[in-house]
C-alpha cells in the first residue's frame, strides 16, 4: 500500500539531490507496513535510512527531512485510543494518586501509526529554492557564499569528471575503427581501406599541478574547487595540489585520506597553522615559493584558480613582478591554465592583472558556472 508520507519523503530526498528510484519508494512503503506497529520511531528512521541512503554524506539530509515529515505531536498533546477514552480511570471524580498503578506487563505503548498525526499535507513541506540542475547553470558570482548543497554538488561533479576521463582512457586501449577518418585517410589510395585509423583519443601522460588561491576574494570558490579535485583525483596520472595567498602550502597528502571530511579538516588545519584564513594575495611571493617546490618539467600542466588580483604586486618598468615569475613557470612547464571566477568584463580594471599573465604565456579562462568549471577540468 502506498503511503503518502513515504512518497513525500522520496520526493523531498530527490529534491535534495539524493538518488531515489521508484523501487526505493516501493521498498520503503513495505518497510512502513512491516514496522508501523513498532513503538520506537527511531527504529523506523534507521530502517528507512537503509533503504534510501547509499552515500554516508546524505545521512544528514535524510535525518532532517525525516524529522520534518514524521514529527511527533507537540509535548503535552497525547494521542489517545478509544479504549483509553472509555477507561474508568479517566473519571475526573477519581483522584489519580488513589489508584494503584498497573503492573508493567499491562501498560500499553502507542504504536508509530497512532503516534503520528493522521492529517498530512505534502504541500506544506519546505521546498528547495534552487534545484541542482539550476545550480549548475547559475552564474558563479551570484552564489558566492558557503552552501552545503553546492559543496555536495561539486563532489558529484568530481565523480562525473572521473568517470568521463576514465572512459577516455578505456578508449585508448580499444580497437574500434574510426570509419570517417579511415575513409578520408585512404582517399589517396583510391578509396581502398589500406590504412586503418582507430578511435583512440590522444591522451598524454601528464603531471597536473593545481594551485588554488585561498585569499579572501577567492575563499568562497576554493572549497568547491578542492571538492571537485578530491572526487576526481584518481582519474589523473600524477597530481599535486597547492594552496596560496601570501605564502604557499602543499595539500597533496590531504587528498589521500579516506574521506572528504577528513581531507577538508586536514587542509583547514594547515591553513590555520600558517595563518592563511581570509588573507590577501601576494602572487610574487607565492609564485617564487611554488617554483622552488613544484619541480616543473615539459610534461607538467599547471592549473591556477585565481581572480588574478595581485593586491600587493609591485611593478618595475611597467612589468608586474608576479608576471615575470609566472613567465618562468610557463617556460618550465608544458602549459599554464588560469581559471578565473570573475566575469571577463572586470579583467581590464586597474587592479586586475589578467592581461599581464596572458602576456606571460598563460591561458586564462572565465568560469561562468559550475558546469563550465567541470568541463574545463574534464578536458585537461
């Protein structure tokens, strides 16, 4: 039998980004019918959690929604059965203290079905303001605050990136023939298929180094960037991660931990120890330290997440000091890519050094939204 509270639970979980299928809803209804006579609401909560939750990160979402839908009556309001109403012990003329208490074996407990108010209106449930699909396309500058949903979404994006990159690697080992390219290649042979062209994307083994700006102006997006990299790290052959503001720390070891929460705590602790919380950027000093620690070569791709605001930058003869150091990074590596969360219309302002970095040889890309950021990382 379909229970409207279970259907509402499935709908709310799906709105929060939890993967819920029709089969899960049907199983949850069966669990409800099986356990509705139980007297412990927590037992029902744990049982339904085993049906819906496949990822431990979704447990808090489930608990919050369950409490909203299956909330008990307010204190002081007790649900009474007909038998309890007709009981002679409810006679107001009889003093309660004069009645001998019933033995424990005769005390009846209320079941979950009786405990929960029968009236239920799914339309009264709190609805999400923005759906996940909308968050992917939302201008990144319009959501520059910390939001658990966005962090969760970034982790999911990271997994999709890893799957996409793994698919490309599998194609490298496949022997599928690319017929259009094979035909074009053999036109010089009169159309006879002498040379076979296989459908193998060109993927070079490259070391990827991520340099993440955690200064005050970029702190809001650096957490999202780290979430994506953590979830997609296994799809890269070699990877190293650094974070910087006026100094630099390496966070590669934090990526190797067993969960995202542990990694996030380890990185936060490192930043606290170095005083890197809401600091100001000093690109020149950070790039200088990066050159000393990164060990760049012609197979290294450097990816920098930054708004390119070198607030403490100094110029000599019109040339920005950090741009000179970035040129050295470009020279020693295969290529340098800069992902800039600021809109391109702000790149020409006096405090922006995008043009200096482009002149140094770096390629600068505007991050318009999370979907755009995911595509840029996928194509690395």
